[in-house]
C-alpha cells in the first residue's frame, strides 16, 4: 500500500509499541508470566492443567473488560479465585517477584541492530504500550532501554490505545509534532488510529501482510525512512 507519510525528511522520531514489535514472551504467552503455574503449584499442588487453562481465560476476560492495564495483584487475584486458591499476600508477592527479564522475554532478532542504527542516525525514539509500569525495567534488562527517551504506558496514564492520550504523551515528551513521528505497532487498527491523529504509521506484519495500512515485514525496513 502507498505510504501515508507526507515526506520522509519530516520524520524525526519513531514511537514503538513494545510487545509484538520489540519483544516477545519465551514460550509464546504474555500473561500470566511463564512461571505462574509453577508458583501457584508450590502453594496448591493439586491444581490441574485444565483448571489453569480455565483460570487464564478468566484472567483474559478481566483484561478485556478493564479500561486500562490492571494492576498485577488485581489480575492475579481474579485467576487465583477462579482456581479456588486464597490470594495471600505471600503468594501475590511471589507472583510479581522480579526475575531477570531474559528468563521470560526476548527481543526479535533485528531489534538491537535496528535501534542502534536509528540512534546512530540521530532518530529519537519512544515507546507507546499497553503495559505495566515496569516496562522500562524490562527493556533495560533486555539491553534496549537506553534507546528510548520517553514511555507512554497504559497502566500509568489510565487509558489504552487507541486513546489519543497514549500517542500524544509520547510525542509531547519528545517535543515533536505528530507529523514528525512514525508510530509502529503490530495491530494495524492502532496504526490507523495514529494516522488519523496526524502521525505517520507502519504496521509490522512479520507473519502476514495487510493492505489496509502501510506495513513492513521487519523493523529493518524503518531504516529506509531515515
């Protein structure tokens, strides 16, 4: 599809979504974290895989019904109650304990090289993500946090994309106009929303193509725009 960029020379920054764009969960599941079952089983060893599967669906429904990203404890309580497990302070603390990010997350292969080259070219970068407040710490643990000047995080702003506040928070933090920023997300609808607000946009479609919005198959294609 033809790009909706006004002209590449106007672009000064890239606003990245995080999950599905910069990083992915090892094992393929974002939430709950990969060690959820193991942690719960240490308190309630009789829970079955079928019960866990049902509780995770309940957690997904809780996420979908929330106006913005809910707190860790609230999310875990919903699933624990579905499992019939008492959400004690100790268990809740264990479920949100810090682990090295690289034990549960990984960046996509082209991410580090692309971010380094964008930085070398003087391109400014920020993150716009429906996520919990610890996202900058996760990025730092994966070795990419130093590239981002600002974060627009749903759990902190109290809204999810495509709420305009998410996009505007990031561009304002960079002191740039929307037209000077390129937004990248793996959800084409959120890219369309950004374009409607005056941002340039690219949907990253690593495993499929879209004809509805401008798209790329790899982040390395961003280098053609700067």
